């Protein structure tokens, strides 16, 4: 893309090659200005090349055809190899006539476009890594003043600045030039200025020194404008709409929804934009073509969003596009959530044939889904975005993305309150409370579940009220308010029985059993967990049946019925592994290890601790994994 450093790399490579004696015949450099309003034609460039080769004035052939003949003849006659750099070519017609016609010499061409039809070696340049970006700015400051220690004094601000520049060399060079000029201000001041503006290109261009040491322009927006203006209308439209997409990476189907196009047309346009390096395809870890996501460079995204914001007609087009992609995300998130919660006898969800496919789609689109849910802040999108947040709760909980769940639930709660959606507000409070409890913010969780219960009672939604009592009981148990927790779970159980929801009645029984364990009422706890297990079996919810087996194992272990406890844990572990629920598998393996320790079988206990560590690693739970390894080492 523009500003990635193509010319700088080509020139530096040429200098190093000359130093090593690769091109004793010399080098020729032509700026074809392919992205200016008046690009240099091959006919104009050949005149400059002949001049550089000493052919000028009366020696210059009078016709274009003879000028090319003379140029190629001179190169063919040269025994010493030469390097020809043709910079900034926007079309093959600019450089094809200038190729030497012999493989004796070498040619290096820079372009923002990929000439797929030509048999040339293509070298893609990507943005720098964060460490390389930091090094570039640091060196630029030290070269100007070796006493400039701001990078070492402000490493966090330096990293934030390079992130805001999205590691694009041109943007980094402009930022470094601005820092050199404002020598007595810290790096953080420039970071704050860019963050406040919300568009790095505006700040960088306003503060740009204009040109570098070679007289090249140091400005961002014109570079982006020239790339945008050269696009055909359909590609330009897709680019600016993609700039409005939620998240940094967007799947092809979501882009199609955004643009209101069919998937095949969308994919073709995206591939065209990728050829101009304005869009980057990002494959999953397996490199699957079907799971490709599309990423805009942050500065391109900011430019595209600015184009839309600056035109009334385009703003309307953009708002409609955002509505379409939000509806797309809600439709399939709803279907995926249905699949995650599906039990035999329920209607088959749309699209996703099993939980694995639903989870794979949710994992791939997670960034966009979470970002779209945050559009609830805007009144136009609030209703759908709140519903989307509710659909994502089960998934984010299962995959342990609690920060995301807290963020979207809080936004959904505020938005639902603002638009008078009391059911949505109660659901959001409940999801928020659950996530807060899991991350240890139990006091806030109790407040959230209390609000959810009060709202549910106000609208006489007994199902939501029962859920709120159930969640409140879990939070109360966390802070040792055991008797209140038992009472809350009994209220939840009774409400679920009244509305004949056997599935959630089982959940209430399970949680009641845990509270009874905390109260030392082990016999009653065993009965409660047994009841929960039987109900889960009856409704064929294998995943929650595993939870009941695990909790039953805990109660049996407290009753010194170790053999039965180990058997119960084994039942739970088998199902957790089948569902690839590795976090809960890790917990159950830890329980198995403790049971074997109690039975004086240290070798078996150590094996289970190590297996627990492996399970935790699979879900990126390093603290739990480390603790499991410590427990294993203590048994050596």
C-alpha cells in the first residue's frame, strides 16, 4: 500500500548492491509517478533513461520507435551489469516497454498494484512489527540528537504511538519528524493529540514537515486519496463501506451483508482491493480459504470512514450498511446460540448442524460480533444490538471471554434502559452479574442480579425472575452468605417448577446442592445433585449433566465416599472432553487428583494434576495451569 516503504527499500537495496559490486555498470532510477494526476508514460521515461545514458541533443533519435531501439541497443552492448529501478508504476504499460530485452541486467519495480498477469517475482511488503516500529522511531530521534532519551523514558507511550500509526513506515517517519520538532515535549503528548482527534492522518498531516531529506513528500492523506480515486466505483464503494465494519477483521459473508451484494461478487471485489494492497486477507491458523477474514489498515479505515462522514449521501449509505451487517450478525448469532443451548426435542437451529460449527463461526467472527454489540450506544442500532449482546452471553461465558461479556452487557443494560426495554435490561443485568462474579467482583455481581430480579418482578416475567434468583444465589454463596444463597436457590427452583421448566429446575437443584455443601449439609447436597443429574438426563442435556456429576462427586468426597466420588468425576470428565470444554475438564481433573490424594494414591494424583495443567493451557488459563503444575510437583 502507499506509505509502506517501497521506494525506500528499493533505493536502500540498490545502494547495498552497488557497494557489494553487483552492478558495476551503474544504476538507473525513474520515478514513474503512477499515482499522480499525470503519470509518466513509458515514452517520457525512455527519454530520461537515454539522457542518463548520455544520449541527448542531436544524438537523440527523432521518433519514439527509434528511441526505444537505441535504448535497448545501448543496454545490450553494455557488458557490465546494470540495475534499473522503475519506481511507482501504476500500470504495466508504464514499465513493459522499458524492460531491457536481455536477462543480463536486472530490474526492480515498485507499485501499489500486483501485476498478476506478468511472469515477474512479486514481493509483498507488510507493515512493520511493533518492535521494528519502535526501533524506527527511536533511531530517527537518535540520529537527529543522540541525547534524545524519550524512547527509553517512555516505552509505553512509544508503543502506543506506533500502534496509532498502525506500524506504517510513512506514518512513523512523519511522527518521528513531529517529535524532533517538538523536542521539549514528551511522546505522550503526541499520543494524546492523535487519540483525541480520533484520526491519525489528520494530526500527522497537520504536523508534517512536508518533505524528507530526499525531497519526498511526507503526507498521509494524499497518498490514501490517490489510491482511493483510482478505484472503479464498485471497488471504491466496497472500500468505504468496509471502513464502517465493526471489528478490525471481517468475514466475506459479513462484508457481503454490509455491501448488500452476493458472496461471489463481494469476494471478487475484495480480491481486487487486495491486489491494490488496500485490503489484506487474513487466514485462520489452518490457512483455510473458506475462513478468510479481510482487514483494512487502520489508517485506510480512518480515511474511508472520513470519506463517508464528509458526504451527506454517503452517510445515508453507510447507516444502511451498518444496519444490514448488524442484522446479519444478529441472525446468525441467534442461530449459533440456539445450537449451543439445543436439546433433543427442540426445533433444529438454522445453519449450524452441531455445536462445533456454531463455535467455529462465533470464534471466527468474535471481534466483529463484540464490536457490533457495542453499537447499542447509538439509538438507531440500540434494539438489535441489545438482542445481539444477549445472544452472545452463552458463547462468551463458555469460551471465558469475560472482559468482552462485561463490556457488551454493561452497554446493553444502559441502552435497554434508555429505550425502555425492561426485558432486555433485565437480561443484560443478569449477564453482567454473571461475568462480574466469575472475575471476582462479587459485590457488584450481587447488585446486578438484584437489579435483574427487581426488573423481572416488575414486568411479571417469572422465568427471568427465577434466573435472577438463581444467579443471585451463586453470588451470595461466593461471599459466604450461605443461608441467603440456599433461600435464593429454593426460590429459583420453586419458580422453575411452577412454570414447568425442567431443564432450569435441574440447574437450580444443582446450585442448591452446592450451597448445601457450603452449609455442611452434605446428605441434603447429595440428594440435590442426584436430583439435578436425573433431570438433566431426562432432558438430555449432557453438558450440564456433567456439571451435576462433578458436583455430586464433590459432595460424595465430603461424605468420605471416595470411590463413588472418583466414579462421578470420571463421568463428568468424559463428557467435558467430548464437548471440548477444557476449562471444566481441568477443574474435574483437579478434583480427581484431590480424591486420589485422599485415597493415598500420589502417583495417580500427580498424573491428574498434570493432565489438568494441559487442559487449562488449551483454553489459555495460565494461572490455573501453573497452580496445577505446582500441585503435581508437591507430590514428587
